[in-house]
């Protein structure tokens, strides 16, 4: 029975992965590791004290402990962010133990740092597979799917939006990443005119048509791995962008306001994370943070990104502790030439909402992570991708991926709408 070691196993997103494996993988033993013993015990009870899983306390920065836990493992899943801190120490032990590595890395710079380690990791004989969630992950796979439909792909847009999931206190690592990509880094790396360039993060926006019920919605270009990894593996492309946002629209202004305040040293990261966690669960949050959040939302109204009525509705709902219905989705757009003519192909995620497979960020991330991890465990990797570092657009066979999603209870029709030409 193969052993899968899961680091950061008490996290919300990987909880979906673990549950999927417990329900559908009778032939796998899970070793679930987390630094926090209390959260780990909570997850053990949540999963029903499963006999085919061990819940073990461990510090990923403790090399001796990681060597002990990783010995005898067949695959290591790293679900502990931020990856600029966690990827290298975990990979170092994987290389020593000669165990394949798979993660949810959604950081642009960290992803490229790992890809630049390709030759070093290749020499150890292992594969390191990065960015295997929703974005990156699903976005990269759908980009590959659309590029394979064209004779000469020229550009790719990977686009996402996530909505109000109710009173959920998102984890600190997730929020630190969100603040970073929404302006906390000030600039983002993008790929335009055949080269990597810097853009203002979370400022350049456009309206994109998502599946219903979200429909047409404003999203923003920001710091994410896709504009770096996709052109790395498809160097003939001329442009790759990642655009993202949150619903409702004023929330984007709020995030931009407090995130840029972090960059300008007016707020600390901890202050902003505490503030976002507070308002997510219906509390008011700090007045100090509201100063910058309010300014960010009002600026949206001035620039026409958000209607004044939407702004005041957001404020009024917040004061009364009311929530918005969930709105979110993923869009991938690829353009180029096919049969001698210019073509743009679009793939949209299926409609999301209560009762759908991807109602939460955790579901959209955790289910693909389970499928892609199992593909690695089953050897569904071409020989040229068995050693070294690869993001999902490089190594994933698209049709095989859909089959593995079905293994975990998600039919293709529940996952995506048909490809359309626009």
C-alpha cells in the first residue's frame, strides 16, 4: 500500500483533498502532518478517525523530523504556505529521500525559483510538480487544452474570481498571499510582447464574461505564477496574463486599499490579516484599517470600476452582518491561428453555487489537487516529465486529468462548460 505524506494537513484546502482520498482511495495510506496539534486533532475528528490515515505532529523546518516522516513515503504533498518559505526545505528532504514532490504553490517568484532548480532536482531522479490547485492548476490545464486546439497559439489569459463564502475566517497564509497579489507587492510580473515585464499589481482591469450567475465582471491583472510558467514551457507565446478578483466588486477596492497600505508601510501584514478575518466573520474590524479600505473603495467609484450604489449596498450589508450570494468562476482564453485564420477559444468553469462541486475556494483547489496527486502516484507522467520541476501545463495529459476528476466524483460537465470560439 503506497504511503502519501501530506504536510500542512490541517489546512482548509487540503482537507478537501484528504477527504476525497479517504473516500475514493482504498489502496493508499495517508500520513497527515501539521505543526499545530490542536488543529490536527480537530481534522482527525472531522475525517472520522480513519483507520487508513495517521495524524502526526511535525515541523517542516525540522530536517531530522522530516527525514524520519518521509522515509518510506511514495509521494509528498506540500500544502503548507507561504511557499517562498516552505517549498525549499521540504524539497531538500524529498531530494535526499528520493521521493516525488507535489504542491499548491500559487506564488509567482517562488514557482520560478523552483523551476530554475530543474537540473539540480533532475539529477536526484525525482519529479517536483508545482501549482496543482485551481489557479494555478486548472487554469494551466485548460490553457494547454485550448493551445492544443490551435495551430499557432499566440496568447493566454487565465482568469478567476472568488465570491463570498459566508462567515469563514480564512487562514493567515491564504490572506497573506491575497494581500500580496492585491497590491502588497505593488508590482507584478507579466508576459507581454514575448518577454517578461513588470506591471502595477491589481490596477489594470477589464470586464470578462464568466459563467452564470456571475456573468460579466471586472477583474484585475495581478501577481500569479501562470504568466511566468506558461511561457517558460511554451516559449513561442507572445502574451500571458493572469487576472483575478473577488465578488462583490467593492471588496476589490477594500483589498487594494489595505494591501497598498502594507506596501507603503502604513499598515502591517498582521494588522490587515486580523482586519480581513474580522470582517469575514461579521465583525467591524479596526478603524485604522478601515481608513485605507474606505479610500480604496471610494477610489473605485471615482474611476468607474464600481457603481456608487454597489458601494453603499456593500457598506449597508456589512453594517447589518448580511452576506452576498456566492459568485465566482474561472475563465481561460487562448488566441492564435487555426487553419490560416485568427481564432480565440474560451473555456469557462461550470456554474458554481450551493450544491455544486466548486462552491468554495477549498473545493476548487482541493479536488484537482487530489486528482493530480493520484496521477503522479499512478505513474501517469510521461518519461520526459519524471525527473525535474514541472507545472501542470507541462506534464498533465488533459483527458487523463478529466478521468481522474471523475474518479473523485466530479464529472467533466460539472467542471467545465463546452469550449466556445469568440
